[in-house]
């Protein structure tokens, strides 16, 4: 009879995994995507009020009904997913980031002396057009965004926008193309140029 060798098994490392708080307490790890998917399926079938689930919820091993409703809403209304959000570390959410901040910077380049009301109207009507969850940003939020950009009223130039009004364009054309007294087309150039001012 041949001798049979037993396979060698590596001994256990005997290192304990660090205890993690359950997700039901705020300091624990977040629920996995598979578990959230299971909870939303149970919520949509309407079998969440069983004694077993109530016992799990009492023991802190099942999410609250509010969390499950929030996950269902993320899927149904917002067409989202069930991935975990990155924890912000109890920092306040910053507003006017991303494309909103880009449009504020571009609007300030084109219209340096624009008021905050004009920027509010631009963001609300043009950028968020058709968005059912559009929001209206407060003047303090716009000020904080401009401070992050390093933009102040002192740096804004005083570009005259009235020069592009239709009436002023017509007046300019009349001044340069009509004869005296309406314009200067019939006046010689040496009479128009003031040598004292052309130093």
C-alpha cells in the first residue's frame, strides 16, 4: 500500500481583524452595495416589516427605514446608483463649485462690474435651464466663490457697455459718416486733429 501524503496547510496567522462598528451607528463602515441592493428589493416588494428584520434592526444590524427609503429614492427618482458617498469629515458642503464656478469666472471676465443679482439670474436661468432641481444661490455664496477665484471689485475694469447699444452705434455712424453739422466727414483731418492734445 502506497504512502499517502497529507497536504501541508499554512498555520493560521492568529492576527485579529480590527473590530469595526456596524453601519447602523454613525461611526461605522457604510453598508455594501450588495446589501443596499437587497434592502431596496425588499422595500419594493413590501416585506420589510417582518419580525426577523425588526429583530435585526433592534440589534443594530439592519438599516433604518429612512435609509432604505433614501436608497429607493436614489434609484427611482434620481436614476442613481447605490454606491457609498465619500465622507466629507463633517465639513460643510461647498457651493458654486465645478461648472457654476467656471461660469461665474467667465461672466466676470466678460462683465467685470456685473452685480451679484445678474450672476444669480445667469446661473438660475441659463446654466440650470430645464433642471427640475435648480437652486438659487445667495449673494454670500457668490461672494465666497469670487473670493476663491481671487476676484474683487477693485480688479474689475470699468468697461462701458452702453457703447454697444443700438442708439449709440447709430450716433457713432452719423458722427463719422455724415457731413457738417451732423458729422465730421466733410471736415479735413488737419482741422479735426488738435496738435496740443497729440503730444
